[in-house]
């Protein structure tokens, strides 16, 4: 079976707005690598079933763990120490044709063993020991809870501490899974989530849970619009980023990474038709689908962040030339170079306004605003990085605060807005920001797991768009927008 595609996620954020001069600070409550699925389970007035499968990442895994807490409208109905029935399967249950039949309400679990949460082995946080390094591929659990009247239920909160991967069913409907995963849509007892997708339990007392919250109306789940759905309804386009020295593209609304070939850094052309790539002191250009890759320059230089930017004329790529000061541009058709400006020895992260008249660049730990018309530059922030400029050329940006916030400034350097990195979870810190071709959207790289995020500035909302870790220097192209160049 095919591996699962990325599914919807829930992130729960309460916004605390300091209204004055556009300073907006969110208060982050909880984010998770467990995600809700696009399903509509029902609660039953009476006995309900919570079935959970725990899956190893690879053969020979050294531990497994599952601790669960379930609350209905804030009341704890299942907790660490609550009764559970469990089994370490050695085959599909009930059979290969129905490998998840064990998770259904009608399944007969009378022969399963009885224990209490948590269950597992090998990490000293389990009240019920089951499994071993030599034998375990998965552990199945079934627990029951009672809801007197579903018409009064508003929320169901599920807290899970686990190792390595989980899938959760409520009354036979899959409601939660951990991502990323290589588990198929219908997992068999010996399927694995993949050794690159391992997840460790917190091994703390009390457990450090990951949380999802489901809303209900008269016993039926009310499906909120996920952050990914909301982003896809707002804009269309794609993100490019580097990962393991390859360039990847993620189309908004699809979310499956597409490998475009080797590269350390990538930048969109303003029209979204081409991508500039830097790889080992060479500059390439290719079509948006990765085809027709072409070498355009072998004299590039990198010393402090992304060393390239597509010029807004769509014909040139801006870069730093080895052994030369200033900024240079190379024609993507004939490879001819020209000096744009030589006021300073800039070192990285160039950005250009939509009209091509203003630029920003980094030089060591200072960031510069450059007027290409007047041939002047000035430092707009010191001890900073992640220089970028808005498409309309009115605003400049830099990273600061220990990678915990970004400052948005006027062209003269006056700070007008602070955006806190807590909107980008689970990283919680960020780096390598870049303004898209839309004034309201920027991209950022998480400074922890290293995921890529799209930030909508007017809404102070960050949306995670990768699940691979260790991404670098993402860039967003927004299609069909009035704010394009």
C-alpha cells in the first residue's frame, strides 16, 4: 500500500494582541506532531471505545510507550493508570483482509490481557510492561469510557505521550495519527513508521503530552478548517526549500515534497516560471517543475546566508562574485555579468523590491538597505540577520531576539512591528526569513526541527508546510494575487 500523505493538523493558539503601533504578540498554548484526520466520528450516549495502535520505527527498536489521557468537556475519563486491554500482535487481527478490525467497536477483546496505561517496554515509564526489542512490531490497546448524554458534549481532548508512532480510533473511526510516517492507509501489525520518523516519549512524571482537541455538536464532530486548508483557501502557489543538499518544492494544497535536484539555496523568479539555484559556487536556473536545468555562472561566492536572488526583471540573477565587492547580476540567457553596486562588501541574503530600485543585504552581523537609484546604502539593523524587503519596497525585515522574533521596519530603519516566533510551532524559533512576491506573506525556516513555515503578517499566523526536518532557506511564490510584482 502507498504511504500516507500529509493530513490535516490542529494547532491551538490563543492570540494576545498588544494594540498600539502594530506590535502583535501571540501566546502559544500547545502544538503537536500528532494530527487530526479529516473524519467525522460520533460519540455515543453510553459506552465509547478508544482504540490505539503503537508502531515501531524499525526492526530492533529498543523501546515502545503509550500513555493516554482523555477528557470530555474538561473531565478526565481516561488517564495514566486507567484500565486498558492490550495485545502484542503476531499477525493481523482479525486477519489480513481486515487488519484494523481489532479497532472496531464490535470486535471481541475478551481474550486480550488486562492492564493499565501506560503500556510498553524499555523506557521505564510503563505501568504495564508488554513487548521486547526482539519481538515487538506494534502494540494494540482498547479502552472504554462512558458519556451519559452526547447532546451536552462540546469538546473531547486527547493527550498522548508515545514512542514511536500512533494511530487513534474513536468508535471505529480514525481520528489521530502521528506525522511524518511511512505507515500505509490501513496498517498491518508489522508495518513501521520509518527510522527517520522516530518519536521519543517524554519519560517524565507527569508525562509531557501532545494534544489534539475535537469539537462536537450533538455527538457529531464539528470539523474546523485546518491551518493548511485555511492557507490553501487564502492563496495558491508553492514553496521551494533545500533539504540534504537537494531543492524541493511543495505546492500549496498538495503538500507532497517534489525533489527538483541538487542545490543548497533556491529562489523563485517573480513570475513563478523559473527557479534560481546555488550549488557549490555555481548558479543554475531551471523551470518551475525542475526541467531544463542550466548552468549560468561559476563565479558565485557565499559567506553568510543565501547568496542569490532573482532580479525583478526575470532575466537576471543577483549574486556575490568571488573575489569582488558589491552586488552582481548574471543574465540567465547568455551568462553576461554586470556590476549592480559596489558600495560595500556584502556577504549574503540579498533581496530586491518589485520595481528594482531598492535592495537589502547582509554584511556579517549588520543588515543594509541599498538605494540602487541614488547609489547609497545605510545600516538599518545591527547584530541582526535575515535581511529582506517587501515587494512594494516600503518595508525591510531582520531577525533578532535570539531568533525569537523578527522586526519589520520602515525604509529609514524605524521599527514598526514585531512578530514573535511562537506562531511557528513546533519549532518556536526561526531563521532565514524571506519576503514572498506578496506583501502579506513571508517564509521562514524553523530554528529547532528546521521545518518551513508560511507567515501571513496581517493575521499574525504561521503555518507549517513541511514535515521532513532540517529544511533551509524557504521561498514562497504566490500566484494570482493583486500584490504581485
